[in-house]
C-alpha cells in the first residue's frame, strides 16, 4: 500500500491542500513502483449545469485505485493508476459516452479533456507543472 489516500465524494470541490497528496500518489506509483499513470483534466465553461453530474458519474464508475479531485465546480482531475495514455483515452471516452447514454440532454456544453502522463521513474510532480498543462486553454463562458 502506498500510504497516501485520496478522499472521495466531496459535494463541490476538494480541499486545495489535499491536491499535493493527490499528486503524491501518482508520483509514488511512478517512482517507487515504476507504474505509469495518467492525470486527466476535465474543464467546462463556467456555469455548465451538467458538468458536476458528469464528474459524479465518472467518479462512480472508477476502479478502487483511481480517484477524482474536484478543483472547482467547473474543473476536475481524474487520476487513472497503472494505465498508458492510449488506454486512459479509451477509458475516458467510454465514461463520457456512458454519461451521455445515461443523461441525454440537448444543448450540452463542451467539456475540454486533456491528459498528463506520469511516466515510470517520475520522482517529482508539482501543481505548477500539472495544472497549467491540463487547464491552460480551458473554455470560458464567452466561448
């Protein structure tokens, strides 16, 4: 066991101080166990009413070793342990398609999805390294 746990099921966002613990889990897998992981950034336009439901759906469909960290109402991180980037993409596509099947809606907003690979051997991962990469071109309410 890695000794770092990530809390689940927060109503709107997780404690920002826990974000470092979230990233530490990915780093520990990469450096201590030589396991590749992927961090996935989900971003929606401000005020997207379906986005919190999408994040909750994704969270409910995850394996035990995976986790969701809610940054804000319009931003979330998904941690997929022990997967390569191409596998992460297929998992996320399947999750989004499952949500669209379960909750069909007209005029659903666009969700930006970006991937950050945590390669085996990674020894340090910082918030300043990950968040700009995942959310640099996030949609705004004016798009």
